[in-house]
């Protein structure tokens, strides 16, 4: 199924080690749905963070702990959205390269989450610990 659009050349498709048995229009639809859902999900989660939104760990500026909205179901809804997008991308372009990218991003995201959890435990103390005990990491 070479109807996929590749960033550089369609001829490179074979060198990305495609998983031909996953190339299906049904999985394409599921992948696009994952991408669309993740876009909305991330936008909502970032909006709910408002002034507490930071990239990385900001030790200089103290922020409020956000525990409402999507954060009442998941401690990491933004990262969850990114992971859903990664899975969607893999379903749309199922090959060894995108699988490698998804695997690297999953490890990176989980590492970042653990670092952020330690930071939030130190900066918010019991408030974060109670939230940590009440709300799951993903869902």
C-alpha cells in the first residue's frame, strides 16, 4: 500500500522496513482518530493548566498544582495525549522507523514524568502526595 505520503520520497518506503500486514485503511482511520483526539486532548489539558504550564522543570517560579479537569483523571494528561499521537502516527505509517521513534519517545516521556514527580513532591509536599495517591499516572 504505497498510497501513504512520505516526507521525502515514496521510494524510501521499502528502506523504512514497513510492517505491510498493518497497512490497512481501518488502521489509518484509527490512527487519524488518535491524532485528532490527542490534539484536542492536549489543547484542553494545556488550557486547564493556564499559568502553571511550563516546559521542563522550572525551579525558579513556583506554580499552583493543577488537579481539576483532565488532571483529576490523569496526573499527566498532556503526556498521555502525546503518547496517543505517537501510537496514531505508527498506525498511519507502520514501519520499523516509526516504531523506533515511538519507543524512544515512550522512554523519554516516562523519564521526564519521573523527574517531574520528584520535583512536584519536593515543591508541593503533602498536597502533591495526596494527589499522587488519589490520581493514576495515566488513567
